[in-house]
């Protein structure tokens, strides 16, 4: 299955991120399949080796828990990668539909500076965030983390706990294995962040569509259809005019052209048409939100479950087991990364929830007292539908928002307290 990425796609940098992570296929590249297979090998082999090491390990409790934590992280990442491979077509459709959304908005409201500014700002914001995270991941996970570990750890110690059927801490096996470990860690974070940013940016653009819907609903005014047609057509006509006299002549001709249509339909009918367009936009947003949630559900759930487990273990390690500053910095950055990953989902999901809640208020702010009976009846349906806001859930188990983020942090701290009590 092939996907042609448009140069003006709002998800362009997210797709590039997933291509570097070995997931999103590169067009006309024969070596990409080998690159993807190599990345799958690095993640799957460490899960198997860490599982064997856990089964054969008889040492202290904290090391065993840390091994479980690392194994769960890699296992969740493998699940994300397989999820992408099995539902690749759904990922392609989500990007295609979103680009169609934005392209239609740009074309339909090319004369509206507010809409253009909102679309441009959201695209720049998501692209900048994605590029910043990519640079950070490349520098931190592939350069800084290996350097800190090599400075701190003695020869023969590996960054990951894994079982090998041979003596691994001798030259050149040690150098080969530790390089593989560093690559595995880097690929894991790069892939996991790529998936999370992909869905985070999708949901951010979805919240923007709801914001545009609210803007259009609140600005439905009692005006003639000819005014609306002139509003859309005159900027193009003015661009072709070469003088003020020609523009005035063109405007007069344009008004005469639609003079009969001014009185053919009332201003109330024009308001009703505008409302119908907003209702179709709202229905399309709801269907797209359902598609995003359907695809993202397993990814969000796996990220949340692993985050709760890993957060409590990292808290335990940073509070009682670390002896050097470099180790403390590594665990602290890891802790902040985990918090940020789950916060991205909670933040954008909360934005979608809030904007969908405001649909009813935006509809009420329109010129409904001047509308027809049909307009008021349709408006009541819009306001009633807005009482069921759009939500994004984790595995269809519970809806996520900013309060969910606080709950996850509280749960992680509770598990950390239990873990520390057991260790004591």
C-alpha cells in the first residue's frame, strides 16, 4: 500500500518522523523494508532476552523490578509498531482526510483572514513541536545518554539487563552488544514518541476544526444571499481589476447579476443554508473523531498502562537507589519524558472536549432571533447534540482529559509508596 505525501500536508513532519522510525513507508525505496525489519529486530530481541533474564535472575528485588519496567517499555513499543503495520491503511486515511479538511477550509474561506490565520498558526505550531522533539531525541538518546553511561559505568556493565548464552563482557562482544543496546534504546524512544506525536497532532488539528466550527456558528448573521456571494467573489474580481473605475463597474455588474436572487430567497433562508453547512461540518468532525479514536485506542491504552508502571519504578529508583549525578539526571529526564508523553494525549483530548462543549454556546450566539422557524428548530438540535461532547478514550475504558493526567500521577505515586514499603 502506497501513500503519496503532499508537500503542503499539515502532518508532513509527523510522517517524516515515522519514516525515520521505520514505520511509514518511503515511496520508491527498496531498502526501507530492510530498515524496518532491522528496527523490529532490535525491539523484539531485547524483549525476549530481558524476559529470559528475568526468569533466571535471583538477585535483589529492585533490579528485578527495574528489569520488568524496561521490558514493559520495549514490549509496549513493539505493540505500537505492530499496530501501525496491521492498520497502516487507517493511518493513511486519517492523514488524507485531515489534509482534505484543511484544503477545503483554505479554499472556501480564502477571503477570511481569521480562518487563514488559525490554519497557518496550527500547522506551524505542530510542525515546530515535531521538529523540536526529533532534534531532541536524536541528540539526547543517540548521543548524550551513551556518553553519560560510558563515563559513569565500568567496563563490562550493560545499559540493559539481558540474558546471553555466552560470556558477553569480553572484547569485542562487549563493544558490539553495548552498541546494539544504545541503538535499541534510541529506536524505542524515537518510535514511541513518533506515534504519540502523530496522534497528538491529529487531535490538535481536530480541536482546531471544532474551533472553526464554533467561529462559523457564532458568526451566522441575518444577511442576504447576494451579500454572501459578493463577499466571496469580489476579492477575486478586485484582484483582476486595474483601476478604481473598473472595480466600481465590476461591482455594479455583479450586483445586477444577482439582483433577482436578492429577492428570490429571504435572509432567513440564507441563514438556514449557513446553519446547514455548519451542521454538515459538525457531522464530519464527529465521524473523523470516531475514526481517530478507533485507531488510537490501543496505542493510548498501552502508553498509559506502561507509564503508570514505569513512573512508580523511576520514582523509586531516583529516591533511593541512585548514587551518581549522571544516573540521577538520566532517570529524571526519563521521568519528565514519560509525564510529557501522557500529558500530550490528555491536553489535546481536553481541548477537543472543551471545543465540542462550546458548540451549543456558539450556536446560541448566532442571530437566532431573526431566523426562521426551520432555523430555530435545527439550531435546537445542534445545541442538544453539543450536550454530548466529543471525547477521546483510552481503550474505550475511560475518557481522557487533564484530570486523567492528575489521576495517573496520583496512581503512580501510590504504587511507588507500596513498592518502597515492600522493599523496606
